[in-house]
């Protein structure tokens, strides 16, 4: 029998303290860690996607506000031109 690195295996002659159980425990831990890594990667991907979508929404909102401001400026210029034209009319 071989001695294991498991802290809970007090007796090296314990049948559960064999290489097979160590391999099984290691595989179980490795699978658990792999699932955690996959979940972490998935969360990171979702967070990045949400940030990209927020950035896109902000850009689109800024463009909308820019167009609205341009229309308001054009209306103001048209009104100013109309006021000047109306004032400069001779009767």
C-alpha cells in the first residue's frame, strides 16, 4: 500500500487511503474546479456582453440627443431668420 497526501487518512494501511481513492478524490476535485472555472468564465462573458450592450445603448442615446439638438438649433435659426425677415419688411 502507498501512503497518500490526504490529511484525513490517518492510517496508511486503510483501504480508502490507496492511490485509487486519491485519484478519485483528485478527479472529483478537478471536476469541481473545472465546473467552477466554466461558471466563472460564463459569468465573465455575460458581464462583458452586458457592458457592450450598455455602451451601445449610450452611443445610440448620444446620437439621438445630438440629432435632437441639431433639429432644435435648425428651428431656432429658421425662427431667427423669419423674425429678421418679418422685421425688415417695409409696408
